[in-house]
C-alpha cells in the first residue's frame, strides 16, 4: 500500500521559521505536536501507512511532517469530538510548489507530492522560489 498524504494551508504563518516557532510552543505546552481538524480522514489506513502533512505557506508547499497517528480529540466546549493529527516535530523542506487556496485539508497522492530537500535547518529554503514550470525546466537542464 502506497502512503497517502494530507495537504493543509498554514493559516497565519509567514514562513517556515514561523511555523517551526509556533509548533515548538505547542509541543512544549501539550507535550506532543497535534493539529486539530474537524473530521477524521476516511482514508486513515492509507495515511497511517507512512503519510505526511504537507504545509502550504504563502501559496507554496514548503515543508512536510510525518503523520504519526490520528486520535480522537475532545474539546471543553460542548459539541462533536474532533480529530487530532499527531505530527512528528521534524520539518522536512520540500521543493516549493504553488498551490491555490482551499479550506480544510486535501488528500495528496504520493506521486503528486513534491520531492524532499532535507531537514529544515540543514538546507536553505528560498522564500521567492521559481514558478513550478520554470523550476521543472531548470531541473531538467541540471541547473537546479
């Protein structure tokens, strides 16, 4: 079985370093890193087979994190339980790929996922990346 990924907009996040800082504070406060979402993915088995959360920051997929689990999340406010997506704290930089805005999360097939560049902090992630078509052409020419 090929792992299935999730794609999520990082709303209110200005860059990879900002995402890392927000998540570090959440990890310290909760003892684990989770992202709470309204619905549990129906294709959970495929996601848990090695899938990742790909984060869209400023209209580009910039980083990913391995998904470690999907837990039920109860809130203090009355209402239906939600889903906590348990994430590995390590951020992996990816090729920046343009994505249009959407609500919630979307499934991202493994074949459509951008390639990894390496752990954040070990590679420099350009804030103004080439447009995807140009980057693909430059890669084909061996220039990227």
